[in-house]
C-alpha cells in the first residue's frame, strides 16, 4: 500500500473539485468530463491501478503533488464508478469510460503509469502496450506486480522511463513537464 508522502500530506487535505483549478495552477479533468477544447498546457494522464475503485487512491497523491504545476491532469478514476456496469461494448457507461480514457491517453503529453503490487491491472497493461513507443510514458512498477518482468522488458526495449517509488514518479513527472514547457 502506498504511504502518504509527508511533503504532500497538507495538500491532500485541501478540497478540490474535478474539472476546476485546484489551489495552484493545475486543472483536474476527471472522467467522464469533456477534455479541454484547446491544448495550451501540458496534459498529464494518470494511468494505472484503480481496480474498479478498490485500489489505494494514488491518483489523489499525484494530483496533490502536481498542484502547483501549470498542467491539465487527466484522471480516469471517477467517484461515481458503478461496478455493476458490464465491461462490454454495449454497456453505455462502460463504453463512455473506455472512450474517455482512449481520448485522454491520445491527447496526453505525459502518461504516468503506476502498476500496484498485488493487482492485475490488465487495462493498464493494454495502455502501456498502446503507448510504449510514444515517448510519453513514465512507469512505476514495483516488485510484487504480477507481470513486472513483462513491464521491465517492454520498457527497456522501447525506452520507457521507469522509476522505483511514488516520490521518484512525482519527480520524473515534474521533470518531464518542465522539459515540455520549454519547447
């Protein structure tokens, strides 16, 4: 389980509304909200373990840590997720979620991917495969993730940046944002 980093503990206590700027410069867009029409700021997609809402909310920690960045954070974890939605193409709410995630991934400049030990996260593996060659990925895949070997080999083959813990994931994301803002 993720431990809350002391440097972001206070930021987590601050309220934030999906789709609105939080106390700094970051704007959070949560599925199924519309993606911004213009692409004026770096977009960061928070991909990885959600496990139908049962996994620790690591996205909340990332959002708090990126609060002062001038970015749009694309968060697929939605508060109104209903596990009764069938994971089938003809299920309207499920389709809406998948289509939102695909659009958000395509529009993202940075894709943060956290694969939690003890989870399977098959959709996250699919997303990694789709974007491994894009140069957008930063991956945290700790020991204990069931397909860590596959992730490590794929990341090495396609030059995907990997980090060892949440603090390093946050730092790598900030560096990537800074490098994209300089373009």
